[in-house]
């Protein structure tokens, strides 16, 4: 066997070994490792590997070097997926690649997570050494400047056309995967990775990652108007226009949802406050991160669960032009609309998304110069003071939407002032010391979050204008080791980890609860508490949820048969699509 054939054989063996190895080590793993050695699984995971190899071979004209470069890409994707799983208990899906730039733009935020998995970097660098060595020692198979230039251009073209060939909904490989694999279930990528492998799941999930601005035909618009006219106005409105404050508190969660015996020490003040407000648990479409999913539903009333992976990061895929929203509607009623987030304004592209959602003023980290911090981030107390200043700065009614930062993870390193972790709030549960410290740190900041709720209520009570407060968490904290101590299983597969506490308070109103709702129902509840009429979308979707969808689920119809459409689910989706239509070109 000559040197060239030996090199080609080695390249083939390297590629096959890469497919097997990366498929075997990707998390979550199946019950039996042999499931990932099935020919169909290896084929589905090998196709994208072969595509990358072809592109790298054309660029380098070297078989072994191209194989080594393909190994680097495959290992990086697999390690990245396992890294994500170690934080939020979910593997990488195709939509995650659109937020890679966010990681590069916010190294300080993500560095703390990388610090926990530091060994990924040297491991990847070690793998990268192989193609560097191969490129130096291997001669190209095809010589000649013209032929070499044609190969390089063709390889670059293939890399440039990855989306068109692999990822777009009607791409050639998408059609193959649509035939060989079942339709990707967006809400359960873990099952797909277990059964089909990581690379196959990535390719199969890509077809759902692109949002196409919806088109509503005339018949749909007529039906929506008929529904709206039949239902009528649900809230008549009042002469007063109260100040409205919405606080989406970072990682705010009630551990009593997974352990009824969890001591109430950290929640004493929260239990007192919610006695004066409507309260309960709100179901959100995320866990451990992706705060913007909860934000999007709060600001639009659209359930992200109606859609696929294109709603994983809606500020980056959906809010690319002005759309209808709660802030835009409140502006029409005469409100000043303000968003406050004590972090970089470009994170999750809020600087672009908020104006498109009808927010006039956005205060971010530069507006908190000199503000107190508790841990690495601006404290909830300082944020309350900023909100208080905004409430006092105008005689006009104000809508203030704020996303906090103080209790942002991770909690595996020392944070807060010296002695701030005393007393220990492990609530009598026996946890390993390191894991117990994570819970202590989290609960310390949670107590500050509850104090912030009291601070906002105090500010609204002092104001000359009536006030309404909606306070809720964005998602449960990403603490897999802590939740493992509570025996909850995978957080994405446990409904209790997809519910966050909320309260809806208004001056002089009495407490009601518990009332559990999807987070997308809270905008309608907020406007009702404020005594304001609902816009058409919230009016119709609120009725469908309360009367038609709920009735269909229980087999009973509490609404008028003439009002509830034959398919309330289809009507809700149609309403949501209308809500998401761009108002104008960006």
C-alpha cells in the first residue's frame, strides 16, 4: 500500500471514529450505548460530518488535514453541547448557533460558567494541534495554482452555503432527514438526542429555527373581527390611569414547588406580601436561562409554545421590525413607556428589540454608574431606587418594565459581601457542603428580591397616582447539582421547574389566589388589574383561554357555542400570527 492510499485510509478511519465517538459521548445518552451504534444512527450523524469533510478537503486538498479539521468541528460542537447541558440540562439545538455572538460580546457574564468547565478549553486546543501538524507534514493531492484556486473557492462556497444545504427548511439534507427521522419535537430535544444522536438532532431541528413573518388572509381577519365583536369589551376602563410596574426578577423561584417541606425562612416576607395581591404560579417556556422568552410573552401576550424553535430567541428572530405589543398599546392610551435593565443594552439585542416593541426609553448599565452592587451585578435595591426615581420624574402615567440582574447565576463561586451568607438557608435539607453553599448564595439574593417587591409597593403607595405591580420570576435557577439533591430528574422534564411564582398587586385591592396561569395570560390580567380596556388581541385570546381552550380541555363548554370557534387552538395560533406581523419595514 503506497503512502497516499495509507493516508486516505487513515482519514476514513478518523472520520468514522469521530462519528462514533461524538455520537457516543453526547449528553444525554441513551439507556443502552449500543443504540447509538445502529447503522441508521451512524448514517444520520455521519452525513453532516461528510459535508464538512468535503468542504475542508476542497480548501486544503489534503485528506488527513481535512479529516483532522472535521474532528475539531465535531468535537467543539459536542463539547459545547455537553457544556450547555451541564448548565441548563438541555443539549444544543440549531437555534443556539444564532446566539454565539452574544457569548463573544459578553465574556464577563459567560466566563463564570466557563470557569466551572475549564478543561474543555485545553482539550479543544489539544485536538486542534492535530490538523496543525497534518497541514505542515502533508502534501496536497492536487497541485497547480489554477486547480488549487478552483478547489479553494469551491470549498469556501460549500462552507458559505451551509445554511442552504444543511439548515434551511427545504434544504437537500433537511429533506433527507425529514424522510429518515420523525418530525423534530421542539419541546423535547433530549429525547431526540437519546434516540438519534446530537448531529442528527441539530440538522433536523434547524428547519424550525427560521421565523417567516406571517401572512394573514382576508378570511382570517374577518374571523378575528367577528370573534372580537361577539365577545365585546371585557374591561370597561376607569378614569384613573395608574402607574404600572412589571418586575421580571432573575431566577426567582419557590423551592416549595418541588419540596413541600422546604423551610419557609426565605419566603416569609413573600408570603406576607402575596396576601394582599393576586398570586400563584406562572408557567414559562424556559428553564435556567433564555430570559427573553418570558420577556417576549410578557410584552406581547403571545405564548411562545405555539411556535417552534424560531421562538427560542425571539428578540433575534421575530422582533426584527416593529410589532404590536402591550407597551405600544399603552402608549396609545397615553402612557410613557420605559424599560430598565442594569446590564449591557446590547445583550439579547434589547437595544433594538425594545423600541420595536413600543418602549420609548431604555435605561441600562451606563445609567447605573456608582450604583450599589450585591455580588457581581447591580443590586435589586439599587434598581428599586432607580424605578422610584422614574415614578417621581413625571406627572404622566408610566409603564415601567424591568429585568433584574442581582441573582443571575452561577452560584458556585463566592459572591456578595463578607458574611452575607449567614445564616445558612439550607432549610434543614442534607446537601453536600459545596452544593449547600450554592443554595445558600441563591437564597440570600432571593431574600433581596423579595425585599425589592416590598420596596416597589412602598414606592407605588407613596405616589400621587394609583399603582399596579406585576412581580414574577423569569425561570427557575440553573442549579442542576442542587436540583439533583431534590431528586427532581431533568428540569426540562419536570413541570414544577417550568413554573415561577408571581403576584399582581394594586392599591387598595384585596388578595386572591392561588391562581395558576401561563405567563402569556399575565398581560391581560395586568391591564384588568389596572382598570384598562384590553386591546383586540388580548381581549380575544383572553376569552379563548378562559372559556374555549379550558372548556375543550375539560370536555365542557362554559362559553357560548356561538362564540367559541370550532377549533380554539387554531384560532389562538391565528391571533398570535396576526400579532407578530411587522407594522413596517425595519
